[in-house]
DNA sequence: CGTGATGTTCCGAAGAGTGGAACGGCGTTC
DNA sequence: GAACGCCGTTCCACTCTTCGGAACATCACG
């Protein structure tokens, strides 16, 4: 990446805002300063600037910093203007109704798989994955299917970073992972069973744009208690159909869609 | 506002990202440059920096700039960690079920009223207002109720900026508006009928935190075809109950909740 | 193959951002 | 109630980063 063609302040700002997570939404100045290894004065100036713009706010009892309202605005604009999400929504809804399982739309972005949209079912036992949440690129059906269509060197980079184990069946061996990816490319879909969360299984299929590039994955996630080979087979077909339908509306040619 | 205690780059970055809206999600470099009155070289450096961080992406057919995936992540974190939203959600859901109208949670932020959360009904005819969308502070029930509890000088500032008309019954006269706000403070809720959109009416009630400050509004919005004085009266009571329930869970004392 | 539009890179100058240090406010300890 | 320690805030002179005009590259169109 080109070091010169950038603005350091932007990188810093992103670092600051990236500190806020669902698990850790509130930070005091000192805490943030320690976490980011930035002088308090610098960070303070930063936070005040962010606050002025509604990117962060501070609680008026504790005065810890929290994410601000403008992030909600931007997030909704980003969601609403993502072509794939817009096109996928009705197809995902249909898929959710016929399968009665949680349906996910995921994208790969720099080393992570991001959940861009989801539809949950009415089942009381269901897999819940929040929009905006991120997962490892090697574990789970959606992750694997996205990884399978990544450029060679990107795959190697992911493997080099390491393949941590999340559950009993997480694939942590590079050789096994490479052959699994090859298998996925062969048959055009990915399966997982307790790779990320105990008690969960999933299916995922690739979504292609007009150029034939895989730009997203449509996935289905359910509890293992509702797993059966029969159901899996049925759902695979349905997921493939859904992904292909989305691809077609993105302009993908016949050749791309198996 | 303190001019010195800030970082210009942050303000600029916000300006850039603020250009993207649901109506205008894609911008070419030249378009943005014209809009923001920034040299193309500067803007380009900026955009590349934002792109590196996933705040914007460019289409690989047209290479226009669009909101990036990280905004989705931040938005979901901001939503998920907003205490008020979390607390309000179940109460709003109940309200939506009993009234079968769209329920809104709104907050006032620097001259605008932002929709922070919503629950839509199953009615095919319904009022749809997106999360993250923004409205004028003087038109509509939610806006008026939030404005009613603003500090005096903030109210005056809004009036000075101007009170544009959005619909036939928008209050555009400062005197009328001030007395309407007074009326809202008296009875503790706001009503609107075709103030923002033709064919829509609404109710809104204030939500208070532990300090007694009004921090949000719970609103109900429906089509005028389903309006009746009787229904309005019933819904006002229900909205008040809902807002009070949320306030109580935010720690508001008995005295604050009328 | 020229023309005009766009996007991209370069580089010297200038001033915006930096961060150590000092300050002020608040709660806690002795 | 004085002294201490912790945290947030402000200050200011130096310096490194960003700025933006201009040159360059790329592409579409005639």
C-alpha cells in the first residue's frame, strides 16, 4: 500500500472509532490513551473534534466516550445504498420463509468476513448474528465460501496470520483448509458443522457480479438440533438458487452461474 | 465552540462522508470536488485514505465513490450500544403491537431530529421513516416534542435559521410555534396532523433520563385515513405510558414523569 | 490521431497538528 | 482539612504532515 498517498489523521481517527465495540462501548480518556498508545492531549483534541461532529458523545454522568449518533446515520446510508443488499433483500426474505432458518448476507473485507444483512426466523431456537459483526475468514460456511474465491496470495496471507480454533471442528490445518477450498470451488457451495459455534451449522453460496467476481455470500445458519442430511441437501439447492438469482440481477452472465 | 481544540481533518472527513445520502450515494472525484470546493488532488488523497480504511469504496465499473462497509459496522455498534435504544426496543414493540402503527424513537442533535430506531406495522398502508433519517426540528410531533424541551436559546436559534413549510399545516410562524411548544410542555405530549407529509399524522411523548433531561422522544405515526379523535386519545395515553416506562428504566424519578 | 474530459502523481512551501508539561478539579486517604 | 493522587483539560513552540497548483496519465469520443 502506498504510504504517501494517505492522510495519517484519517487512519488515526479510524483507530479511535474502531475501539468502540458492542462488548466495550464506553472508554475514558485515560483508557483510550493506554489502548492506542497516544498522548492524552492529542487524543483529547481528537475526541473533542469527533464529538463536535457527532461521531462520539460522552456520558454526562461518567464522562466516558461512546459512539455518536452520526454513525447511525452513516450506517443506515451505507446499508441502504449497497446494491447487493438491496437486491438480495427480497430473495433472502423468501429463502427465510421457505427454510425457516436465519439467512445471512456476508462480504469479505481485508481479512474479515462482515455480516452485511440478516433475516432471522420466528423459531425460538435460532442462530443470531448481528449486522456489522465480523468473523474469521476461515471458519464457518460463509467465511469459507468467500475465502474460496479470493486471490491465491490473499488466501496465503490469511493462512500466515494463523487459523485459530473456535470450536471443535474448526479447520486449523493449512493443508486441510486448502483442499476444503478446492472442494468448495468444485461444487459451488460450502458447508460447516460446529466450526464457529457449538450447536450451529451452516451453508453458504457465492454471489457474483457482472464481471464474474464473487462479491458476497448468501448463507443459512441453524441449530444442530434441526440438522439432517436431508434438510441440508434441500437447503443447499435453495441457497444456490437464491445466490444465482441475486447474481443474475447483478448482471452475472450464464457462464458464471455454474 | 472552541476553534483551537479541534482537528481540521476530522471536520473535512465528516464533510466528505456526509455527502453520501440515500438519494445521492455515488460521487465521482470531480463531482465531489465541485460540491465540497476542494482541490481534486487534496480530495483524492483523502478518498484513498478513506478507502484504505473501508469508509468508502469505488465501483469497479464506474469508479465513483460510495459508502464503505466499515460504516455498516460502526452503525451497528452505535445502535447496539445506545442505552436508550436497547431499553426502548421491547416497549416500542409492545406499543406497535397494540396500536398497529409505526413507532419511532427520535433524538435531537444539533438542529436536526434523527430517527434512531423504528418499528413498522404489518399494515400495508403505513408510514415509513428510515433509521438514520433526519427531519426538521419544528415540523411533526416528534420534532416538536423534542424542541419543546430544548434550552431557550437553542429554540431561538432554530427559529432564526428559518421554519420552512413542508406541508399545509407546518407551523411556520414563530409566535404560533412558541405557543405550541408551551402547550406541549403543559400537557406532556405533541400532536401533528399533516405537518411534514400529506396523509400522515402523529403523536410523540418525551423520554427523560435520570437527571430529568429529555433525551429522546417516542412517537407514533400513521396515515390520516386511520385517524380519529378517539384513536388519537387512546394512543396518546399509550405513548405516554411507553415513554414513562422507558424514562423510569433510565432512572428518571417520580417527579419528572408527570 | 487530436481533443477534452477525467483520475493520478509530484514536490516545495506553509501552517496544522503534535505532545510534553503545567494546570485545575475532584475524590480519597491519613 | 491538608496532602495526595488521579483524571481531564489547556497551553505553546517546534516540526513533520498535509496542502494544492501543476504536470502527467488514462480514457472516451469524434
